[in-house]
């Protein structure tokens, strides 16, 4: 019980400390931006990068040094991940299992999992185009998924035309 209390107390203190760094960063303290970034480094690399960038803009050397350790393409793709995440359920609704309600043996069960590999470039305006979908699912699924992906507004890439790739798995028993 005492250990749980101490851990809870430590977590509350750390959370309030991060909030304090964030407030000071927004008020123009570059070192506080770097400290806030450090707390996000393992859990949210995009947030860490954004705090390092803000700290660097405020002329904090440690923030600039750490910001430069991030690959701009990796940071960009994390932003794309976040743009797609709220729409993944729409792609899932494109998949309507043909076998819903039927009973299958264990062998058939293994055969009723499907994968869809998506790959597409993103233009300078933040639009997906030339979407390639590799899957064993039908054309209706592919067309629907492409419509969802083209409806998303992606972050604008800076200085390159990225090609984004991701995979989704579907089950006939969803």
C-alpha cells in the first residue's frame, strides 16, 4: 500500500512538473521547452520534437542540439500516422465480411484473416494520390478504402514528396 502511494505521488509530481515546463515554454522559456521535450522523448516522439523545435526557436542550445537528432521524415510520418488514426475505423467499415454468422473449423478460421497493404505518395498540398492497395479483398473494399484515404487532409510535406505505407488486418469475424 505504501509503495502504491509513493508511486502515485511521484507520478502526480512528475505530471505537474511537465505542465509547469509546458507553461514556461509557451511563455518563452527555451530551456523549459527542452525539459518538457525530454519528458516526452520515450512516449511521444512527435511531441518531443515539437517542444525541442520551440525551444530552439527560443535560442536554447540544448533544444537545438536535440532537435537535430530527429530525422525530419520520421517526424513527418508520425504526423501522417496521427492524421490517419481517427479515420482507421472508416477503413474498417469498408470491409464487410462475406462470411458473417457462419461457423468455421479452426483451419478455416486461420484462412479468414485478411491483410491490406496501403502505399501512396502525398503531394505538396497534403493530398494522397496514386493509392496502391495490395490485398485479397474485393474491389468494393479497395475503392471504399481509397475514398477514405483521399478524403483525409495530411500535413504538408516540406521539401520532399513522401511515400507513406501502412498495413491493416481484418478478420472475417469482426
